[in-house]
């Protein structure tokens, strides 16, 4: 009985830790005047090597492609770190579709 409880506890903890490592995205959010914002953020235990900016740019391009328009980049920002105490790697892209 104890070994089964221990196994279930380990499995549940592993799932929680793995889900905390996932990269999250806001998706393309309208920001007014025909502009959009996309943000990507790494989860817990980031390596600092996540391709967040490239992923955000891809998402921006896809948004404009779906609208049958071209993406015009306005600005990009990346969180420089250090990646501690909830200050996770993050990239933000501001763009328009023309």
C-alpha cells in the first residue's frame, strides 16, 4: 500500500513539474490602431536557451498570413534575466498586418 501511494505521489509530482516547464503564449492580441502583440514566456526551470523570440515572430507571421496580409514588425523585446524568482525568459513582439 505504501509503495503504491509513493508511486502515485511521484507520478503526480512529475506531471506538475513537467507542466510548469511549458512555454506559454498570449496568442496575437489586438492592441489598437491595427497593431497586435504576441508574448511567449518560458515556464519554471528555464534553461535560458528557449527560442522564444523566434516562436513569437512565427506566431505573428502566421496571424498575418491567416488574414492574407504581410507582417510589419514594429518592435521586439526580450527579458534579459537573471531568470530567478519568477523572472522567467519572455519575448514580446508588436506588429501590424498590412
